[in-house]
């Protein structure tokens, strides 16, 4: 049987409400480049991808101004209401090109600091695995569960030894991920990452330890931090 191909999906159809900016966060700039352009060029220049699909918001006004729009390696499609809808729409758009057993790596457009070593390590660790997995970082802080209400109080300290922060890329078999996402969306399960969809289908994705500085730009102060991390890499 031939070696599976690797496909890349970078959902970029979000509006980035928490950023309170004039444009979606993937179109904010670091060193005069769109975050989305930094993310895509770093991935495509370091990973052995067969192709790349980027779901965009139906009213996107910025893509045509991006460097990526003239990159022949990248295709686009229309994203959906939630992140999972956007990822599923990208998988459907790749349906004709990808085999069921191929790998698909899904990476947030808003994570420009992914280190190339983490990407290659994820691919190396998972390539022979039947299910796949994700980059993740062990939790460093002491964690508290809180009471409900306007001024929460500590209910208890949670054992952090078995807790990890889910990062991206997340890497799964193309057919299994498409099926898992379809089933979650049909059954109304909330999925905020690909791994949760695979978990709902009864799989146990592997956790591959990645760098804690693979930051998702979410609030305005993350922008300066991402710029600093990129300058140090
Ligand atoms: O909003 P959040 O930080 O969870 O978004 C993570 C990624 O998912 C971002 O790259 C965002 O553009 C993308 N997204 C999407 N379609 C949506 C919502 C988010 O492609 N409907």
C-alpha cells in the first residue's frame, strides 16, 4: 500500500471577537505581515504537504491582499458558523483529492509561533499510528475548580499531573476525522478541536508534547508576545 499523503487545513473563517480589533485576528499584522501569512508560510515551507485548504469567512475582505492568495500551494473554500463547521467544509473540499487513509493536519490560523521542530516531531511520532493525535503542553500552574456566581471562590485544587493544554496542529486520518466531525455536528455535540470529535467517536488520540510558546493569539496583549517569540526563534 502506498504511503499516506499529508494534507494541511488552516481554518481562518473566525471573526476573532475577543480581540476587539477592526479585522479578524488572523489579519492583524506582525512585522508588517498578516498573521495568517506567517502561519501558512512557516507550515508550508517546513512540512511535506500534498496540498493545503484554507476555509475563509463568506464575507472575508482581506484574503485578496494576503501573500498567501498568490501562493499556488494553497486552495480556499467557504468556512462555517463554528470552527468545526469550517474544518469539515475544508475536508469536503478536499474529498476528491485525498484518500481515506491519508493524514490531515489542522492548525489554527491564529498560531503563528509553531516551531518547525514541533511540526516534524508530531508527524514522525504519529505517522504509523492508526488514529493520530495532537501537540499538547503539560499544565504548569496549580489549577483550581471554582464555585459559580459573580465572585467565584475555590472549591478544590485539581490534580494537574494528568492535565494537558491542547494545541495545534492536530493530526488525524482524513476519512475518520471527516466522519467524526459529521457525527458530532449531526448530534449537536460541541467540539472546539478535532481531538474532541475523535474522542466522541471512541478514539484515544496521542498527546505529543510541544512547546508551550505555540501561542494562540486571542487577546490584544498576545500580539506583542507572539512578535517576541518569533524574534527569538
Ligand atoms: O476563535 P478561536 O480562537 O477558537 O479560533 C481558532 C481558529 O479557528 C482561528 O484560526 C479561526 O479563524 C478559526 N475559525 C474558523 N471558523 C469559525 C470560527 C473559528 O475557521 N467559524
